[in-house]
C-alpha cells in the first residue's frame, strides 16, 4: 500500500489528536449528561447501536432522490438501507404497506411538517392547529399580533384552536365551531406540551365536514403510540409526522407517513415525496437514516412496550408527587411522558426555575401554560421522563427527583426575595454568589452536590461511565 501523502494524514488521526478543542467540548457534554438529570420532554438518550450507525461511513454518500431513482450513482447499498428503514417504520407503527407509505428523509420534525404543508396545501390556504400557549408547536401555524413567527404562518393562513379553560383539555366543541366559520383546508392535531391523549375520531369528523386533510404531528408521543400505549392516529389521519429522537429514542430526524388510499388525494404519495425532495431539501442524511432504522428495529421488540409503560408510569408518579406537595399541574396529571407545571400561583416564572435548575444540574425548560399572555414570558415548566427512564430509573427513583424539584422551587422563592428585584440577572447573581446575610447561594450549592451524587449512580447509553473522568474546563465544588 502506498504511503499517505502529508496533506491526507489528518484523515486518519482520531478526533482527540486532530481537534482536541472539539473533543473537550464533547467530553464536557458527556460529563454534563452523566452528572445531571435530563427532564426536557423533547429529549431522550439514544442507544449505543444508534450512535454507531449515526456516526458511520454512510455520512460520505450523496443520494438525492428515492430508492432506485437517484440522481447519483453508487447508491445500491443506500437504496437497500432506505427501503429497510421504510419497512421498519411501517412495522413499528403496525401499518399495512398497501395502505400506508413513509418518507424517511426529512432532516427534522420541523422540515417534515413544512414538507407536509407543501404537499397538502397551496400558498395562503387555511390551516388550524393547537395554539402555542395552549401546548401546540411553532410549526402548526403560530403567529403573534405583531409578527408571523414561523414559515407555517408566513406561507399559509392559520387559526389556532385552544383548550377548554375549565378542564384544560382540547376544546373539541369550540374547535368544530371555529372550523365552521374558518373552513380550513388542513386540520393539524398534535402538541409539544399537552399532557393528555387525543380524540382523533372527533377531529376526523370535523375534517370531513369541511373536506379538509387531517394531519397528526406525534413528534412527542410516537414512541408511546408505537407501543400501543396511546390512541392510534393512523386510524383517522391522512398524514402522520414525527420526529425520531423523542419518545422514539432515535437520532435527530423526522418521518412523514402518508395514506395511500386517501379519498382527499389519490396522488398523496407523490405529493409528499416531491415536497421532501426537491421542494424542501436536498440529499438525505444516510447516516441518520441508518440510525433511524436501528431505532425502529428496537421499537418493534418486546422490550419496547415495557419501556413505554415505564415512561408513562414515571411521568404519572412525577405528577402525583408534585400535586401531593401542593403544586398545580395543567390537567392535574398526565396520560403520556410529560407534565406541565403551572408556577403562576407561586409568583415564580418558568425562566427563573429553569435557570436555577440548570445551575444545580437538572435540565428542564420554561413553557407557556394555558392562559399565559406571552409565550416569550411563560409561567410554567415542562417536564418529561423519557430520558430518565432510559437511564433505568423507576417510580421510587422518580420520587427522589420530584423532591429535588420541590426543593429547587423553595430555593427559588428564597432567591427571588434575596434578589430584591424581578430581573433574571439579579436572581442568577444571588444564586451563584455568596453574599453576607443571605442563605440562597449555599442552598443552591448543597442541592447541586446532591443532584450530582444521585445522577452519577446511573448509566448513560453509549458511554462507559466507569472510565469517565472530569474533563478540563469543568469546575465543581465537591
């Protein structure tokens, strides 16, 4: 074998040698995930096998087009992979391939959603989706009085539906009344912060009344749907989209399922495929498709239903523990993987609790709760149990996590008083700086130590935690 010329030698060296700066950042992020509690409902921890597929040599290959109809040569094995991924996607959701097809190329859930809108609608056609402050998603038509925030509202007209203010559940009756006036071409169901299941049959009836397409975005719940633990949107919808990295526990990407026998559009398969490429994106990320295929294989195994049941049991335990301590949750509980915690009765913002929890190693996100005036200044926190369940935690362990969250809220109330103002920067200052006569900063340190000790008891998929050492750049007061 000929010797490698100097200009190509970097191609064969490991990351730690070629780019120690990036390696250090990865090491720090690994340490953060090992040392903290991941409670963001839209995140999960994927498997070692999925990471191996996602980091494979498939990243080298360009493959614009569909299997057996590519714009480049050398795609015989990529074609085999994509066909396998499509087959597994249909199997994971128990779908008849004569009635359903799937496009596995979308780069993310957001691009999957915009490609779907492109396939189903003409510019400025009307759609209805759950409003963002009520738990919907940006890509379902969100806008404010001053600005069209997302492509789904810039290129299409949208009208949000909402929750019943008394029950905090989807207001199906109000939605039907709105639709009679608005007459949407597309009705979108699905959410990013709604803790209950959906009545897809009721939504189908509304869509049929107006000759509209029905689309479900199950990005958050797809892993639970695949397990049969939540209602099945495929019985009623024309199109179903999902991300692959939330409860489905795969790499970061999206899927679009389309009904082949839709009475709304006989050419739905071609419309969806053409919308993905060439309308909305170029060559697919074949390494990611490999990771999706591996994750979908896992979702067809007997262990998957047990995992999904545990995710829900953990979320329900988390909700029950918080309610038992006197806290307010939207709908007082959950049917799925997440709970939505309303902090407004405490006089505390989601931003402050998120920031404090970050400092102590609990990763959560501020979130609007129904009735919030602004999604930018939310009054709540969204919590999810998918990732902690992937680290082997069961209900008794979640009770400990709930107590950490309770203590974080109590510390936040102390810090808010000590800050002397409503500003987030003053809140952070007193949380991180010991000042004479103030106790909050010490309470923050104490809780942070306890969280780290607890978190490091648990494995992290894809990581040999027995060999982990604290990387340069991370300082901890042990």
